[in-house]
């Protein structure tokens, strides 16, 4: 007997195929999981939803324009690439992205002054400080990002917004974009977060800890692993949901992952590759080619968490703009 079942979410993005073979007890049940590759291209509904929200906002307030200010100090080329991505997605949704490029010669106080001008400008609804800062003299980046008004901190990394997440407040403020994107990807994988075992590899304040808190407040049982975790492979192997955010190229291998687990790879590392013109290629913290054979859903690098992070930034900006419009 062969049993075939196909299930999908309402968005039509989660596919599983189960084949059961039973023949005089000679065969045992076999499970074949076809991975759902969680990439930005599978989530056009998010951008479409944001487009509709912006369109409605502009209809209700004809002279209103949602604006995101991207503050860049210096001119690092890698930062320029990320800024172009943000501007592109913003334009597609209907948000104006204002690139505020400051000279690298500015002092810390001068940069703070420029950020304050944006805080005070009612036409600016969201602010993100592009990191790392490219300056001639030492500058405390945390002090700069903390200078952004919490009501405009669409990157969600100032102390006030981070503190709210730690207290389980999930609405009415901004959650950091990468963790928020990870949560969205996990939800859309089809896995039930409530009651699941989740392992987060990495405890950074920007990704690891916020992801762990988000999963905790969504009722997963969460384990946070780090450089001093004993028998890391066994801990990860027990997880239904794995979020890798440790910065170690292809560290998570196939035998670390329980069949059917959802794997979210936040890492971005460069490794040598003589077949590439540049001499290197980008990989995540997960050995993608190995792990995709056992995971039910997995994000590639590049093209997975990165694009979703940008979408979450624009989503936060649209929310900030709507909040500002309500006060008009």
C-alpha cells in the first residue's frame, strides 16, 4: 500500500510529501521530506501587503509620504550594497528612503547632532544607522544607535526597544529586524512554535538573544548555545527549530540536525573558492548542501534571512509612518 499526502499553508508555501510502504511487514514506514526552501522570493505577499498599506495611507493623507532615513558615516562599499538593497525594497513598497551620508571626519558629538536633527524632523518616520561606522576617529556605535528616538528606531536595537522585548512586550514598539525576520520565516515554514524545542546557536545582542526571546514568548522551549556549551552537537540534534547565528562557516552539519527540523541560518561568512572570480563565496553557519537533505525547511545563504531582514525594516517603517499619520 502506498499513501501519499500533500499539505500546504494558506500561502501555498509549505509542502511535505509522505510515502508509506507496507508489505507483509517486510518494509517499515519510510518518510521522505521535501525541504521548503525559505527565501524572500516565496514571500511576495509581505511586500504586497505593505504596498496596500502604504497606498491606503496615502489615500487617507494625500500629502503624506512615509520616509526612512538611512544614516551612513563614511563610504564602505559593503555598506553601500546593503543601502542599495534597502532603497530598492522601500521604493517597491512606496516608502521614500533618504540616504543621509555623513563624512568620516565627523566626531562622535557631530554624528549625534545629525541623528538628533532626524529625531526632531516630523517628516522622518524611521531611522536606521548603517553599521559599521566608517570614521577617522573612534566613535561609540552603541551611543549613536541609542541616540535614535525609540519611536523612530525601526532597526529595533536601542536599549528601550530591546528592553521591552525582554519583558515580553510584542506590540506597540519595534523588534530588531533580523530576529523578527527569523520569526516570520519560522512561522511560514509550517512548524508549530508552541511546545517545540528550539535551539539558538549564538547569544549576540543583535540576533541570538532577541531570537531566543521571541521564540520563548511564542511558547517554545528554548536553549541558547554558545562557545562554552558542552556537547553542542547533541543539544542541537534534539531541536525542532534551529537558528544558527554564531559566525562560524558551515559549522552545523547534517548529523547535527534531526530529520524534519526547521533550520534558519543567520550566518554570513566568506570562504575561499577558486571557481569564483572574486576568489571566495558566501556561506552561512549551516552546511547547506548537507543539511537540506534532512531539514523540512531551510534558509540559504545568501538569499534567505538577509532579504527578509530588509523587508522587516520596511515593515517597521510603514508601522512608524502609520503611527505618525494618526497624530496629524
